């Protein structure tokens, strides 16, 4: 285990067609921050929202961001893109390693209904291992509102959870509270990157495995770095949250099967 330096880019974006600005911002940031090993952008940073008839499909940008990852010798999550797969369209975050290889993709598990009615739900969690660092979990925006998704990532070994977000709405402050709570519940670092400008309202946030705020952005463009110490999150899980509660161990040893079955009986109009 060792420290991982993560770069987060809360960019001031237009509603769509941000490719050139995104590329220039990545290049400028990487030239300035030579120590960054993983770089993360916000949800739909390049193309903006609107899956129906979108021109900004993932396949158009694979080579562009692969080349950037390789050029700067970084792991790169360049936000998310719409991805066509048969008759389905997913909101997908690609992950490139420092050799420019596409190592995995996260598909948004919970599209924000009723606004993302043209987006299909992913059905697999996404984790990846950065050699010599640790296991990282990745989910997207509204997935934060479903604690089961972050719990699944944590149980799969993730000690850092990354969440590219596009939130322009008044519930953003509540999401920042959820980030801190999720970090404490799952005993994992959590980095949530929003956009600002015409796309989002900012307030990106990073928390450590005890829910302490490591960085909190305003509503303006903010490019920042976070040092993730995997030993800290690992020790939290071994010794307990603040050397107290054993969250994940308790859940592991009592899976609440009956409660899970009861949840299927919830009726919502």
C-alpha cells in the first residue's frame, strides 16, 4: 500500500461541445502537477446531458483520451459518455491506465429518473486495481443516493470510491453530506467531482475514510489534488472507525437477508 495522488477537475463547462477545453485543461493541469497519478473529470464533461440522438458517444473519444493518458503517464477517468450497446444506451465512465489502455468501464447503475429516461441501467459494479496502490471503486452521480452501490464497492475491496457527477440542482448540498457519510459508512476515501459553469453548480468534495473533508470546492472552477493513503483506510477497516465501530465487519457477519427480502415489498406510486 502507498499514497496515491489524485487530480480532480471541476471545470467551468458549456452545456455541450467541451472537447477542446477539456483537452487543454488536462494538458495544462498535468504539466503543472507532475505528481498526479490518477486524474478525474466530471460526468458528461465533454458532451453534456441528453442521451437521445447525442453526437458524443464514447467510441468517438477512446483514442483521444487514451493518447492523453499515455502522453502524461497517468491513469485517467475523463468523465462519462453515452455508450451504445445493441439497443441499449448507457452512461459510461472509461478508465485508462498510464499506458493508454482501456482497462475497465463503469456503467451508471441508477439513471436519474425521470430525466434520464433514454439511459439504461448498468448491472455490474466497477472496481479496478492500481498496481502498488490499492483497489478503487467507480460509480456515477445518482448512484451516490443508493448506499447499496457504495457498500457493494467496499465489500469488493475498494478503499477509494470515485464519483463523477453532473449536478446543477438545489440538492447538491445534500450530496456533499452524503459523500462524508458514505466515506464513514464504507470506511473508504470518497472523491466526488462535479462541474460548474453552464453544466453544474460545483461543490466538488473529497473525504477520508472517517468522513473528514479533505477538500471542498466553491461554485467556481477548481482544479485540485488529493493524497489518498490506502494504509489509513485499510487500518480503519482493521481497527474500526475511529478505533470504534466495525462497520464492514459487522455487515459481513450479518447480511440481513430478511431485510433485503422485505425491501422487495415496498410499494411506491
